[in-house]
C-alpha cells in the first residue's frame, strides 16, 4: 500500500521564486535527514498562490507526525496539514 499524501498550507507573504527555492531546499534537507534516521517522509512539491500569499506543500509520509517534524526542522511555519488524495503520478 502506498503511503498517504499530506498537504501543508502556509501563509508566505511576498513569496517569489527565490523564496520558494529556499523553502524547497530546507524541506528537502529536513526530509532527507529524517529518512536517514528511519522516518518515512518525503517532500514532493511546493506551489505558491501569489495573490493569496499562500504556499501549498505536498508530502508523502507514513505518519502525519513525520510531516509536522519535517516542517519544524525546516523552520517552516504552517497553518494546516491535511491528508489528501491525488490523481496522477507523484
């Protein structure tokens, strides 16, 4: 069975491509370190909705707690984490 998908919603005012790249790097580093410690979590993608100052990040993880920890390690505040379904390849 494939691991669940989690959508992390965060407020990221004034986000641009550089801010998104910085966030991506921190999230990738955090999830890579956690996988090295045995936690099943991977960052998949982030998108920004500039008009709303909203950033959405998609993770695949065996537990929601791993997504919470990855964001904490990346110093990435969040508003909500939801389990989601996706259609297509991720």
